[in-house]
C-alpha cells in the first residue's frame, strides 16, 4: 500500500465559518513559508460552492482545505505525493500534519477558530488501491488504530462510511476531548 | 491490480488506449531529455494537458516575485514551464453531452487528482485544475473507458465542437443538430488535415437563427440548421472570433446540403492549414486569413480545395442513422402540478423550459461560476439515472441542462436539487453570470474575473426579487483579459480585465462593454465604454442599470437603449467612479476581488491557448523516431520480426510526414504512403541526398517491395534498423532543405 492520497479532516467546534477570512491567512502562510517542509503554491477560493471544498491552500506535496462538505466545516489535510516513509508512518504523518495545521489556524488571531478532537474523518483518494470496501478496511484498520492511539488514546471506535462509488472513508470517534495542543503534545 | 491500465484492460477502446500509451511514453522520453521542449508542449496540449498560472516557477506573493522551488529542478514540460508545476486538464465534452457514468468518473478524477471541483467552461468542456502531468495518462485511461477523450482539447487543433443544449428538444429548431455535431467531431478528431494549423479552430452548431444557444457568429466555423425544399442543410459561416478584435463570422455558404457539411469543413481546414499564418500567433486565427484574402476569394479557395478532395465514405455514412444520438426518456411524460410549492415556482420560472415533446421539460441546474463538487457530481448522476436518463448537457453559460424531465417529476427533481443546495433560481438572468478563470488559474489573466463575478453574484442574489424584470433579463459576462474566454462581447454588460498605473502602483480594472447581443447567435458585439477600477464594478452595474431604467423609452430593450444613447452618455454615467482613490486613502483598490495580495501583473505568463507552432511534419518525424526506438528495444529483446517491422513502420511514418508536408493527401496505409512518396519525393529527386542520391529512399522502396521484414532474423532485422536509421536521417535533411528553400523563396 502506497502512503499517498491520504486525507484527514478535523472538524471545527463552531458550525459557522467566514470562509473569506481564510484567504488572506493562507496567502500569508505561502509568503512566510509557514509550513517549512512543504512547498506552498496558491490559494483556491471555492466559498461560492455550497458544501464544497471551501478555501484551499494548494501545495506541491499536500493541500490544506478549510472544507465545508456536509455543512460541517473542518480542516482537511490532503496528501498528494512524495511521502518518504512506510505505510504506517504515512498515516501517522497525515494525522500529525492535519493537527499541526489546526493548531496554526487556532493561533491565527483574526480567525477565532477552535477544533474538536473527538471525531476525525480519514479518507484515501485512491480507488485503484483502496476501494471503499471491507477488504480495504481490514487492511487499514490496524494502522489506523495505531495512529489514533498515538494521538488520541486507545478508546477510538471506527466506522467505514460512504458507498462503493465514494472514496474509502473511515469515521473515527476518538473517545478523546483534549485540545489540539494537548493532542499534539501527547504524540 | 497495480495500474489503471491493467484494471481497465480492454475497456479502454482503441485507438485511445494506444494514444495514451504513446503519451505516457513521451512523458518518459521528456524526463530523459530526449524530447524537445516545444514539441512536447504542443504534444501535451493536444492531449488536453494545459499550463496554469505560476507554472514558470515564479509567483508574486504581494511583496515581489518569489521562486517556487519545485523538486523537479530544471525539468520542464515546455518552454518556461516547470515539470512539477500544477496544470489544468481540459476534457472535451462534445456538444456538452454527458452520461451519468461519465459524470461519475469525472467526479472521481476531480477528487483523486484535483481539488474536488469540476468546472464547466464556456465551450461545454469540463476542466480540472492543479493536476500533476504524471497523473494525466491514468486520468485519460479512466476517461477513455467511459468514452471521453481529451485529445485536441487544447493546442492548435479543432477544439470541442459545441451546440445548443436544447438541440433535439427545442421548440424553434429546424432540426436536431446533434448527429451532425457528433459526425464532425468524430470525423475531424485526429484527422491529418487538421494537424497543421497555426492556431486553434472552434466549431459551433445552432438549431435555429434566432435563439442564442449556439453562438455560431463568433466561431471559426459555424453551422445553423435550415430546411430548404424539404432538404436538410446548414447556413455555414466562417472566420468569426472574439479576442481583442471581435469579428462576426462571414457567410461561406447560404445553404450547404447535409451531405456536403463534412467535406466543406475538411476543405476549410485544408485552406486554413495551408494559408493560415504560422509565425505570428496573434494573427494566426482563421478570421485573419478570411480578412486578408476576402470572403469571396476564401470561398473560391475552399471550393477549389473541395474539388480536389478524395471522397471519403464517412462524409455521408452517418446520414444513414441520424437517430443514433437520440435520447430516450426513461419516464412517462406528464403535466406540471398546478399546486407546486412556491420555491419550485420561483425556480421553474427561469430554470425549466418546455420541450418540443409534450410533457417533457429541460431543467437548468445553475452552477455558481460553473463549479460543482465531486459529491454533487455523483448526486447529479443519480438524478439523471432516476429522472432523465443519459441526457445531461454542459451549457455555454456554464450550467448543466437535464433534458427529458417529465413534468410529473419536476417538483421531486427540484426538491432533490434543493437538498444538494443546487436549486438556485434565475438561470439565464443577471445573477447567472459567466466568467473565464482569470487570474485564479490562467497564465494570461490580468484581473480577477471570477472574483468580480462572485462578488456581483453575491450582491445581486440578495436583491434579485426586487430587480425590475428588464434588469433581471440582462446577461453579464466577465473575461480576465482581452482574449475574451468569458464571451463578454456578447453580453448586455460585459467586463474585460485591464491594468492601470495610478501613483506608481498598479490597480486592477475592468473595461466595461455595453450592449452586446446574446440573441440571434450573438448577432452583435458590445461597445467599450471605459475602464473602471475592479472594486467599483458593483457600483458601475448599479449606475448602468439605474440609468437604463430611468431613461428607456417604453419597453425599450437594453441593446436598443445603448444603440440610441451611445457610449458617450455612459461615459458620463461612469465618470465619477473611474478614478480610484490614492493608495493612502484606500489601499483596498490596489488588490483584486478575492485576492488580498497587492495587485501586480508580474505573474502574467505566456499563454498556451495559442499552443506551440510545430509543423505537422515535425510531429511525424518525431513519431518515426519513437517507432525506431521501440523497434531497437524489440531487437534487444530478441524479437527480430517485430523489430524489422518497426523499422519499416518508422520509415513509412517519416515518408508520410514529408508527403503531407508537400500538401499531398495521403492515407494511413503503407501502400498509399509509399506510392505517393515515390511520385512526389523520389521521382522528383526532392528526397535525394546530394551525395548518396536516391540510396536512402531505396531502403524504403525495396523493403516495401520485397516485404523482407516479414521473415527477418536477427541479422536482417539489424540491417533493417540500420537502414531505417539512415532513412530517418535523410528525411530530416530533406525537411531542412525544404524549409530553407521556402525561407529563401519568401525572402525573395
């Protein structure tokens, strides 16, 4: 299994988000190279699309979305290419990068964002190698369990979600309620 | 399964499978430094793989241009185009027609390879952005498996053939143009006569003269359906175009009988390929050729070319089954309910149109800025499966049309759309603006056309119920630069991005263009009134519409009003908002809508709309080199017969390229190529080497005659490849001599 095309979404505590506020923040992240080990390229604004990808910070290796799909805003980390490590490390890294981005957004003074850690969505955008079916779940479940254990403790429960035409997705109830900062510190 | 190629297997039809394999091979060759930058750029463009803003590896972050340090280093995918930089894939949807299965796959690709957004263009394509070039072959395979090709979606080729989204269901059409648009699409796709253009070539069909959907008058070639004495045909126009200098197409044929449509298009293509400008891309569209020689001379040239065409059975074969493109409704017809909910009534007013077939309607799903998500795409595919069948069409106004909706299902359809947040009313009204990508992703964008369009949509949607019906009916369109992809010339109120220098800083502006006519196939273009700072465009719309409402005479249309009062009066109306405040007074004017960076034009790159001007012969010689390379690999793998055959094929390919360079029609089969090669290059001694004379040509002629490659052993295969190598060298030398001779003749 290739450790690419992983997505991790961490939801915001507030349901209403002023997406336009994200645009200058993401531009600033590019200008100041706020994520030092990633090449950040551009900002795509899809605030006009209901339940869409929101505002996207486009990078070379990864994209960072303030995604509003299902009317549930959240930070969606999406790895596209170029991970140098094994499968488990790839999953761990996706969780870590998503949480780090949440932390950075929480620290942006103009945003007033807060993320919750009780629920996370994990997806793989690779229908060839990870179709949304039980066998994929069986292959991913141990690594997901190890990753969630690192960040959230051992009481997480998993549910595979979506139909066969949708990407492989697992909704993770972490059983945790710590802040993003505490969650990262734990790992 | 480890690859899409294996997974899809024979679900990828030939020749698409072979074409994608070839493109994948060319990607590898480019990475190895074995393909020229310009040739590779035009190759990928002709596969729909397009450049995007910042792909030169530089981006202005608001404080100055900064390098984007992509990991690929010096590797490029065209002149000044960095390999790793994200690009756009343009996916041709001929006449906008899409099936549910196709929409599913498009939605998958948007999620896996792009940013989950599908964008409908003003020419009925679907575009996906932020694509890495190395992912494009698998994307093409997945598309091919559902009958979609990206071939010739960009580059100097025949672009997507467009047609009214109501074709076949329209109440005013002469007849359904769909089978004709389909026939011309299939016939010209990859046709040898359309491979050597100096610029792109756009074709559009319309079912009638009066309604707007086909917009043929601003196309390179347009066909409007007519019936004369009971016989089907088309009024054919040529040489239309937008851009900096919009031109109305001229009538090429008042009535072209249906059986003459394809040969006429082929003859026009051959004249364009032969006489069109090839050096200056700014003057290379066919409109400049028509202007240069005059329409009467152009008609004569086309008629002469038509006379000399070899008959092709495909010209008329499609006429035997004009119903092959018909759609079959999956639900019984029915009447609209008399007690429909208010929300439905508001939506249906502009988004639902009765079809010619009683009890059926076409529903327009209004897309904000032409965008929808992968999740919405799957849900829309489900709606098609449930209510309409495979009868979706992308529209030139960047929406989606669902045809064959039973009136009895209309409310349920609306409610399902509403649940998807896709039941926005007002299709075809002032809130339904179209826009090109502008500075969001286009290398040529000057101003943020999507930004200003988004802002206007937001503001107008809030007040649309209070707008006077005469204002509601207006169409607004925005282009980020003078290339006019937003089709602003044909709008009541159009905008085109320009930059102005104020107090030592740049300020984004839009030229305001008033009074363009969308109806009658975009019969007339608007007048440029003047440039307004981008941030004042909402105010400009308010002033323009207010002035119209207060000063119109009776039911005077907007176009008639503009024509009567002239642009001078509107200059006065806009004068108070044309000068931006100083930076110190209001710095917001110095950045564009949706982009907080201080505005600049340093990010404008070299557009790829024009493609790279690479003569067809160079593609042919390159293809021959590839075939010889593959043949050498086969020999190393111990496949002597395959190697020898490959060497022969490489010679035939090179010979065909040279024959075609002499403007001789030639088929793909080896016998025809060799026969023409003998007549036009060997007997005339054009191919002869100054020292070796006809020696290298004889390698081809002999191998064609004795078919020695059929029973080749390792030794004879080796010799065949040596001969093929020498033949290719001679072909390159011959091409150089021909080019030098042409240059010398031109200089004289």
